[in-house]
C-alpha cells in the first residue's frame, strides 16, 4: 500500500494512481492529523485496503507543492551514521561495531519538493532509506521488526560538514538540522510492497549527474537490526522516523571535495517509492 501527505492530510494512493483523503472518505473515523493516524495504524491499513478500487483524484494532478513529509510530527527522529562500509571508507572512518546514532531535530524535516536554503559552510548530500514506525515498542526482536514499520520512504540527510566535525568531541545532530536539512517523501510504502525490503536501490543526482547509487542490502546494520538495537535502549513510538545511513558517493569523500551550491538541483530517488526534487538557494 502507498500513502502520502497531501496538503497535510493522510492520503491513500491506489493501485490505479488515484488519491483518496482517508479522513474525509472515512467520514472522520480517522483523524485529519497524520500523527494521530500512526497511533491507529493497523486499523487504518485495514480500512484503507477496502478502498483500493475506489475511484479518486488522479495522482498526476496533485501539484508538487501539496506533497509534505509523510511523518510530519515524530516524537523521535533517529539517524544512523556510517551504516555502509564503503561510505565509512570514503570518510576515512572505521566500520562501527554498534550503531552510531544521532538525531536530526524535528524542525529540520521538510517535504519532498521545494527549495533548501544553504547556510554558509560545506553542505553535503546523503540519500537514505527512511523507516517510519507504525507499531511502537521496547525490546523489539529483529525477526519481528519489519512488522513494526508503517512504511518506507526516501530521506536526504543534508549535512554541514565543517560544523559536523568541529570540536574535541564532534556531535552530528546540530550540523544536520538546519531548516530544510531533512527532506522526506513523497510516498510512504508499506514493507510488503517490496519483493525484498532489505534490498532496495537508492541514489541521488545533482543537476542530472549521478553522485550516489547504492542498495540497502549493503547496510552494516539492516533495518530490523537497527530497530532491535534502538528499542533495547529507548521505546519506539508510532510515527517515529529513522534515517538509516547513506551509501558511498557523498561530496566530502571526493577528490577534490564537492559541496552543494546555490542553483544546484538535487534529485533523490528510491526504487518503488519515487523521487524527491530540491533546488538549493543562497541565504539572503
Ligand atoms: Zn546520514
């Protein structure tokens, strides 16, 4: 099943590529608040399944600016660093033996289309699979973890590298949390839609030039293992967002290094989910 945030409302995208507002269609049985829908995720899916052949409005007629982040109000945002060995290598860092975890503060999250204002410094790109939690819990075993995932979507973990590595004990979170640094979307796709949810191609391009192309099967800690290890420490809640790390091809690992510049168009894709499109602009 595919869902989207359209005009800040949870919307079903049917197999015929038509869209149905779930709160409206259900006569208010499900809240117009997307976060509240995650609290009742199993019931929502059951209802949405009955609508798959219901006619709706064509997806192609939805203006890009109406799409928002499908997980707009998470209680927690987790992000995993160095989760692809080839990315750790390009960053000249060792492959970690346990999760490297930071947050992107929720105010950095944004939708799948639009502009991103570049702060001064060295802003880099990182395509990532984003997992959104449906059913929460603590101590979730890895072999049950996919059943706790509401859906998979695309993320960009935009990162200001100079701040990220500054100081005696570098902290990633703030450098990855400027406004607009966490684009997510456009569709939230349930794990059962994928032939293998642990093997999905993802990548990004700048002005049409491919800079990253990877596969989630190369993760050091696959999604179920991330969920198991996070939930051993902190409970996971419905609607929580997990950025799962980036494959190689980021700008800081290049010779010479390359960073985003005003005017650049960043297109980020994941097979089975679609693509996001962002234009970089200078701070005024
Ligand atoms: Zn990242």
